[in-house]
């Protein structure tokens, strides 16, 4: 009696579950991705032959533009939120919770404290049109220097975050000045740092002879 061979059909693979997972992942990355904040100023650093790289750690960067205006930026949302809350309380700025959340994601900033609330509440286009004066510095009286206050409190905030286990490193202080910045403006920053006992910091330069990428 001849054997009966069962009819073979093509295997059916249900791709529905895989498609659902792919779209869920895509949606997750779209919702959690953060755009890089627009830089308030562009700094063209001077060149040097130094090949020393910045430590792989959290940085607090002081920018000095060609006009001598001073800007600040620091990494770490937790640290920035703690910092702005302390600044707001200490100087009665009256910033709201939403203002402080916005600041923690803001990026570079360079306005006097009394203008900070207005600056934070602007949208991206409004901040681009904002008359930025830079962070005030007073080398004659360190207690009146807003730059000294920002840097000192930022370092303390980062130290607290390290104690709480939210970060692993203390801030590395970085000074990034434009090659056309007058030296007295840079000297004010250096004097401010030494006045608050910051005797170790990094000056950013570009590699001499390196081609700039467009």
C-alpha cells in the first residue's frame, strides 16, 4: 500500500508582535531624546601645541567671548536643579518649580541674576533675541561677584550630588576664552577663581595646525 505524503505548506510567521515592539522602541527614543541646547555664543579658541585632553569627568565651563562677556555652563541636571534652587532662595529670585526645571536643561547662560527669571521664561527664539550682558564679575569685592557666587555654589551642589551617589566626580573647572578676548577679561576670571580657592583649572585651546571642520 503506497505511503501518503502530507502536503507541505509554507511556514507562517506572525510579525505583529515584532512590529509592535519596533514601534514602541521608536516612540520611546523619540520621547526621551533631548536636543542639544543652542549655544549663546560661539568661542573660537586660540591654538597651542598642547595635546592634553580634558579629564573624563563632569565639567563646569566658563566662557569668555571677544567682548569680555562671561557665560557659564555645567553638566548634570540634578546638580543644576539643586544649584538654581539654592541661588533662587539665597537671592530671593522667586523662581517657580517649572523655571528651575527649565534651567536644569538650559545649557549655556550669561545674564545677571536679576534678569535670570525673564531669560528662563523666554522660548528659544526669545532667548536668541535677549540682550545678553554676561555674568557680572567684581574682583574688588569678591562678595559682590556673581561669577564667584555661581562657581562656588555650583561646586558645592556637585559635591552634594556626589555624596548622594548621583554623580561620581566633582567638577573640573574649564575656562574657554576666544582668541580675540582681551587678556584683562580672562585675568578677571582667573583672579575670581583664585579668590575662591580654585587653584586648579583647565584653559581650552585648539591644536595648532589642526584643520577646522566645517
